[in-house]
């Protein structure tokens, strides 16, 4: 019987956070840590994991993924419930993505499960399906960035993504720059203020229209001080993504680094998704020789920071490289 491998990378976002769920711009890359599912056909979904004591066993029809246990099975169940696949799998999950480390280990699992269950379609369709799976499994209204970058990664490139048009423009990533991810504190977006931010952005859009098209003048005109701050972040962050992509294309690392620091300050002061611990870590790394820029990355309230630095300048953290997106492999070829 043929054994296959569904392989999905992790991701890190270089700049453009809390913009995806208003159809804004983000700039992530798929990174060289992977979740593999080694599988063969079955009439249900049976998965074991190298990192979990309890296996997941599911029928091919799942109504409510939130009721599934063990906990990691909810993500599998989210994908199964979205796909209602014709055939199941029996397989084993292993990963080199730090679990809960802010590099999208759960999103990589979702994308790998979809491929293993026979998903056929475009990168955009794969990203949308696994985003719905995540939203249903976690109950958190997260955006599409994570699944889109995992599905659509391009080796050697960062990804300028338009989360409204759902397009990816790969931008070559320079060889002489290290991307280093440092894990600061464990967090989960479940129960965090993430959903509040989504609501606050919707409130801003009810006043000034789509944030992806809004000007900073319009954002600054909003009366409610909290909604105003959120809108000001999103509008400026979209522009920072454009400027960052331009800076990278021009190999202007000083400007790229300044934009990262400005993004962090905005997430801290306007969006309130940083923590004192993350601010201290960013300030420390920014002060080190050879560092171009550094910021918190992802959903926030803990998680990771990401730095751009001269090769070898940072010895703490995970150095990551941009890789291709998720794919199905023959076990012999892997
Ligand atoms: C989490 C979500 C993403 C995105 C980021 C913030 O990672 O899953 O959709 O909103 O937070 O940029």
C-alpha cells in the first residue's frame, strides 16, 4: 500500500500584523520547519503524534469540532468537518515546528491534514478552507495570513500578500540577512482580546469604510479613542508593509529595520497587543550590534519576536529560511 507524506511548513510574519482580517497587507514567509503526516488510506481518520500521548480517531463526518478530544484533535476535526472527505487516513504526525511557539504549528497541522485527506484546489481555496477549519475549531475569528502563507510559500522569498484580493507577490529575500525568531512567552488567542480587536476594526469600518482603503486622516477623525487607535494602526501598518517590501527590493536594510521598530511601537501603543516582556525583549535585541530591526510578530499577547540581522549577529533563537509551501510527497522521495 502506498505511503505518502503531507508536509506543511511553519510561518513567520516579517511585518503587517492585525491587518489580514480587514483585507489588508501582510508580509510573511513559510519557514524551514515542517509538520509531516505520514499516511495511508483508511475508512476513518486515525492519527497518532510524536508529540501527543493520545491519538485522534474521527469518523469522516464531524458536526462540531469543538467537542472533540484530545485537544489537538479539534484542529484535525475542523478540517474533516469542512471537507467531509470521501476517504480517511491512518497516519502519524511529527513536526520540527516548535509547538505553541508562534510559528503556526496548529495551522501547519490543518493544512497538512487537508492535503492528506485529498484536498484538490488552488492555494487560495486551501487557505480559505483551513482558515474556516481553524475558526470553527478554536472559536477565534482569526484571519487568513497563516494558512495562506503555509499553503503559498515560495523558497527564497518573502510573500507580499493582499488579504483582500487574496494575491501573493513573492519578493526575493536577500541572502545576506538572517531572520531570527525568539520565543518570548506561551500564549493562546482563545480567550484573548483578539476577537475584541476584530470587533473594534469592524466598528471603525462602520464609520470610515473599509480600512484597506482608508487614509490616516480618516482614521484619525474617529471620535471613539479606542476605535480610533485601532484604525490608525491598521492604516499605517498597511503602508509599512508596502514600504518594507520596497526597502527589501532595494536592499535598504536600515529602512526595513526602522519600519519593523515602528510596527512594534504601533502594536504596543495603538493596538495594545504587546506585553511588557515582549517590549523588553524587542528593546534588548534592537540594541545589539548587527541588528537591522525587530518586532513582535503574529497575534501578540505573548508569542514571538522576529529580527532581521547581519549573518551570525544573533545567537539566541531560531534562524529560519524561506521555503516552498505545503505539498504532498511520496514517502520514498521524502
Ligand atoms: C494570528 C492570526 C492571523 C493574524 C495574526 C495577526 O496569527 O491567526 O490571522 O491576524 O494573528 O497579524
